[in-house]
C-alpha cells in the first residue's frame, strides 16, 4: 500500500472505531491481556502513541521524534530511547494491537509511519440452533455431522465449568445468553478492568450489581438490533455507569466543578 504523507485527517477512513471512547475501551482490553509483554519504557511509548491517535480515533501518523519529545517533556527529561520505542512498535504489531504502514513524500522519499490501531477481538453471541425433526430413516451423512458436532461440543466447556473467581449471581445472569464458561469469564474480566479503572475494585457488591444491570442493558440492545461486539458494548455501558456514579458521589461531597474538568482519560492518568 503506497500512502502519501500528510495531515492525519486524510487517513480517517482507516479508523476502526466510532469515537474516541470506543477506541480507548478497545485499547484498555488490549493492554489488560498483553501488558506484561512490554517493558515499562515500551508501555510509556505505546500509551503516548495512543494519545497521538485521538484526533482520528485509532489512527496516528506522528513521527517517532515527535512522540519521544513529548515523552521527554512529560517526564521532565527522563524519556525513553528510540530503540525502546521501535521495540514497542515491533511487539505491538506482532500482537495485532496496531498495523504499521509506511508513508512517502511527494518526491518518493520515506516519511513517518501510519499506525492503525485494531479492534480487540471479542466473542460473538451463540447462534440459535435449529432442532432436527425425527426421521425413521437413518441418514449416514446426518449421523456423521452429529458426531462432528458432538466432538466440537466437548471442546467448549459449559457454564458449570466457570471459574470460582466469577460471582455466581453474575454467572447465572450471563449463562442463559452466553452459555460457555470462557464467555462468562471474559465478561467478568471486563468488569474487573472497569472496576479497577474507576477505583471500584473494593466495592465488590456495588460493582456486581452495576455489572449485572449493564449486562441486562446489553441484552436489551441485542434484542432490538445487531451488536457486532457484545463484550466491548457491555464494557462501554458499565464504564459509563461507573463514571456517572463517581460524579454523583462528588456532587454529594460538595464538588461543583464541571465534569469536563474532572474527568481524566485512563491513558492520561497512567
């Protein structure tokens, strides 16, 4: 792909996200799974690059020197090296966090890279199975398919195998719509991430209640229309509710500042 360098606005068609909030949610999920694969310096570089992908959600064409200078200024002269940043690029690209494309100037010389952040892969809701009508005649091809389905079902553990880390009330609410143990555990993992981000990990009862309510809102949405990425949609609902609760508590404590002044993005805090 031969891309001409220019303003990041010209690359908006490459964005995979509806808005900045969705991009942030997906990047949080990428980091939750792969954070331990990066060194401290590499993580700093990745998060700073993500901040340069805010104007067009998930797309950045910032020069490496520009990113390194911003890090250097933020950390009062204690930045990261160019080699550290390049190691981060290689790791993140191999993990699928983003895809890197080279851009060129009008004269054909190489310019800055284009970084296109990818959506975090999520489980899709199970498809409704059609019931077979009884047939007196034995069909060998159908028998073979039935055996294949049986083999597949053995590889997927149902809700009874859900980890004990998942509260039973939450598992009970999810299992009717996402019956596999791994699906239930993934929803709860996103709950834990949202709880940690919003300083709610100690309020286990409150977090559980909000998570179950958020999941019900997801199902309501799925009944009304198609949801391509249920887990990401669930996370968005839950995170928004936790943020609203945070501001309600601030109001009760007597704070009157504008939410825009109080709300700090996850990646800006880290």
